C-alpha cells in the first residue's frame, strides 16, 4: 500500500511580501505628461507606478544655485564691471598704462573660477 505524504497546510491568502510598500505619494500630471509616462513605462515593460519609482531612485537632479555660488556670481559681475571701466580708461589714456590692472583682475577671476569649479566637483 502506498503511504500518503502529509503536506504542511499553508495559511490562507497571498504570501506576505518581504518589503511592504505602505506609503502613497500622489502626483498630478497633465494628460500629455501622463501619456508620456505610460508610453515610457510600457516600453520598459513596467507599470507606470514602478517606472516612476525606479526613475526617482535612478536619476540625479542637480541642486539649485547655493548662496556661496551667488556670492561668486556677484563678485564676477563686479569684476566684469571693473573690466569695462578699465577698457574705457585704456581707450582714454593708452593701453600700456592699464595692462597691469587687467592682469591683476584676470588673476582674481581665474582664482574665483577655480574655486567655483572645485566646489562643484566635491558636491
């Protein structure tokens, strides 16, 4: 005679997921935006909600300009104004007399641009 193997009875219902998604975030789209999201999700073989979730974690968004960057821009604008004034003086009094002022200002601008570039790379 054959023996019947008894199987352990499973609890009813769907098995629990390892990570439960319990927070909902609502986002409003125009009809065109919604259409584009659905199309892109379809091409990726995903539901729109999963497509948006993956996009939120995969993409990087550049931060806006900081207060330090604004100060750099103000300094650069001030230096640009000084350059314009020096150009006017060079036209009035002769170029050779103003060359030293140009060189000094150029060095300051180069230094600011290097600081701005290095600050952006470390973020």
